[in-house]
């Protein structure tokens, strides 16, 4: 128990050496940090808005691709082996069906 009380006495002695800010300094620093935080969030939000809009414009200008069915992708992937197979299993065949 003596080690804990010695630790607390040493901590208290060290805290007396700390140069604590005045109330006015604390208020000024708090306001300054709040202003910097708001400014930084507006700055980042502005650039996020710009880049998101620019990316949306680029994506809209890209040509639309037609959807590829499962049969087409299997036929094109097995073209190298010269054997094409089509499957009639549903896409979610790995998921158990409670209705079966």
C-alpha cells in the first residue's frame, strides 16, 4: 500500500509544476480549435463535392455496357477448351432453399 500512496504523492507534486493556462487562454484556444475544425470540414467538404461531381460526370459520359448473362460468360470462358456448357442451376445454388 505504501507504493500506491508514494505514487500519488509524486503525481501531486508533479502537477504543481505544470503551467496551467488561464481561463482567458482556455476560452481563446477553445474558440480557435472550433473555428479551425469548422474551416477544415468546409474545405474538405467543398473538395469532396467537386470530386464527386466530376466523377459523376465522367461516369455518365462512359458508354453503357449491356449486361452479360451467365450462359454468355460460361460460353466465352470455356471457348479455349472448345467445349461450351450451359447451366440451368439458379445463381444462388449455394444458398440453402427452405422451400425445398
